[in-house]
C-alpha cells in the first residue's frame, strides 16, 4: 500500500508541476504579444488605460485588448485599479520595475526578448519532429526573425554593460593592447546582429573591429546597429567565412561569443581564429556555463540549456553538414578537446563571473 501511495504522490506532484509549466508557456506567449504589439510600451508611455484607450493607442481591436489586459492582470504583470468595475471601464497600469524588465533594451533585467526568442524556437516544430526521425538538422533561417532578433536583443545588455567594463579588462594584456598604439584590430566571429562588435569599439576608441557571420539578415541588422551607435567608421560587418586564408595574421584579438557550440565544425573555426591572430595575438571565447558532468535532475541553468539545445542549437548545428553535433551543453572538457585539436597550447578559464556564460582564453 505504501509503495502504491508513493507512486500516486509522484503522479500527482508531476501532473501538478506539468500543468503549471503549460500555464507558463501560454503566459510567455502573451508576453510576446504585449512586446510585439507595443502594448507594454503604450502603457508605460501613456499611463493607465482602459481597453478602449489601449486599443486606440496601439491600433489593436478593443475586444482583444480587453482580454489581454485581464489576462496580464490575472498573471500579475499589470495592476488594475478596480476589480469590481465594468470590464470596459477597468484601468490597467504597468507597475514600476516591471517596465525595466519588459522595455529597457540596455537593462541586465530585460527579459522581453527572451520571450520573443522562445516563441521563435517553437516556430519550426513540425520540421523538428521530422528531424528527430531523420537525423537531419533544421536550418537557422527556418526559425525566423523572432529567434534571430530575440536572441540578439537578449544578449545585448551583457555586451553593452559588461564587455568593455568587466570582461575584456579581466585579461590585462589584451585590455592594454586594445588601448595602445598602433591601433589594434579585432575579429568578432559569429557576430550576429553586431552588439558584441559594437561594444568592443565603444570601449576601445582606437580599435577597428571586423564582425563575421554567415547569416545575411543578421549582418544587415548589425550594419544598421553600428550606424545608430555611431561606430560604423570603425566597425565593419561581413557575410564571410572567417576561415578565409586571406585573414591570416590580420588581428590582435579574435572573439567568439556564445556561438562555438552552434558550429557544425568548431575545430575548423577555432583553427581559423588561431590563424587570424598569428603567434602574438589572443583568442577569447565565451560559451554556456554548464556543469562539468551530467546531473539529473538539474537546476534552472541546466534546464534552460537543455531546452535551448533540443529546440534550437542542436538542430541548427546538425543542419551545417558535416557536423559534430555539439549542442548547447558544451562542457569544459569538450572545449578543451576542440582547442587541442585546433592546435592551441592550452585553455585558461578566465576569472569572469557570469550566471550563464563561462569565458576562455585559448593559448596560441
């Protein structure tokens, strides 16, 4: 009887927990709607609103606006002035503090783009079902603008706030070389929409940065971002394979932020970065801060990384054939093995604190 009771308890606890996660998935989708339709921004900039007022501000339909406002209040994102008022008369507001999480693109607490990224990850689910059966990958472009821009905007606050103030200064000889004459050149491999490249240039006014990525829409966004940031005269973006022999010995620093695990052929990419900087340059990469061995059940970071891996990083990596199929969960021993195969003399874990990323210097 005791064993049966224990099994029933496990069943009930699991069912309750899974039900909560299903609710959470729908709530993330509703945050996506608020972000994409400008509903949060309209409340932040225009103040409390009734459904009709919010609909007018945002060009949306009043009935949809009302349902969304009620749902957001029920889940605790929005505040409502009077529960007992008629549905069309209730006024809703965005509480102080919530606005930073949902609207401030430079805040380290900014999470709206993570919701957008998450919605992008489920866009090609039917194709992923078939990929599981065939062993093939799902091409990166299939995930669309939500995944591309959501990931980029989610990483932007770290680059803007930390890259030039904490990360690169943690490597003293690199920090000093980037500040010195003659002006240094840096290569940012897998630059995406360019915020890492832009942040290097902002922190080190003498440096010229070349960003490399194979995704043309990302590079187009990167060029616009550099123009708006005022660094387009020193930051150039290329739709180009960084393994091009013409780039050999051109740079004092080569970086790769949260992209090595996505590469189908990471050893070749690391070998190319070593050639880019020659004997005297530095190679620095950042990738996911995962534990050194498998553990189950895992903590929130484990769950996040494996979620990304199943839905996005492994499928896109396998689409780049031939592929080693690393996945998001790239442990230290894996990056050390890749670096050794690429010809590096060693790998140093840098003294940089970050909840999600671990930073490495690859010794040339």
